[in-house]
C-alpha cells in the first residue's frame, strides 16, 4: 500500500472515531430528556385516572438517609388509611421517604389508583413532579453543555481538519 493510501485509511478511521465521539456527547442529554418525558407522562396519566381522598397517617416509618443528599438526616415514610373506591378503608404507604416529619393522626390529601390498591401518592410537588423536573433540568443542562462543546470545540475542529485534508493531499495532475 502506498503512503497516500495509508494516510487516507488513517484519516478515515480517525474521522470515524471522531464522528462517534461527536455524537456521544448527546447521548446523556437525550436519555435524560426521554426519561423526564416518560416520568412526566406517567404522572399525568396517573393523575387522569386517580381519585382524590383524605388519608390519615396511621404509622410512620423512619430511617436514616444513606446517600449524599440526605446522609445524617431522618427520613419519614407515612402509611395512610383512606377509603378506597369500594368504600372500604385500606392502608398504603406512598413508597417514598420524605424529609418532612409526619405524625400519626395527621390528614393529607392523596391521590390513589381506583383499580389498584396500594398505588397512593401525596398531592405534593415532591411526590408528583420532583423526578421528571429534576431529570429535565439535568437533561437540559447537559444538552447545553453538549451544544457548547459541539459549536465551540468540535465544529471548528472539523472545519480545520477538512481544510487541512483539502489542501494537504497530493493532487493527481
């Protein structure tokens, strides 16, 4: 193989790796935004089919926080008693631990799935919207970084490499 062919082969492989890296910077933002959209849709669908009730806190589970955000703090997970769609009282936990201390006997407005016992959510921002909003913020933030990287670093480099290739390769005369 001649030097020109080797040079072209190297440039092709190098360009393919660079092309892959250029697209990979958009993977995290796209995945985050897709997850945010999925959780947003799930919350909207839940609210559309859910019924509202007053739930009474009948028990509170406590535990110590374990991750970076809540380490050293006490988390509270309330068990709520409410009238289910058949009119009979039932109890369920929200499935989430909160920093808000709950006390037995407190009453809270809840949403519950009338077709499935145990699917209960408090009508708070934290319970309904915190996850989709957080994922959307992370997705938009990483998308902004990816766009800045793309237009600030990657695109000018592509242009420079294209110009180098156009002007540095030997011509067939």
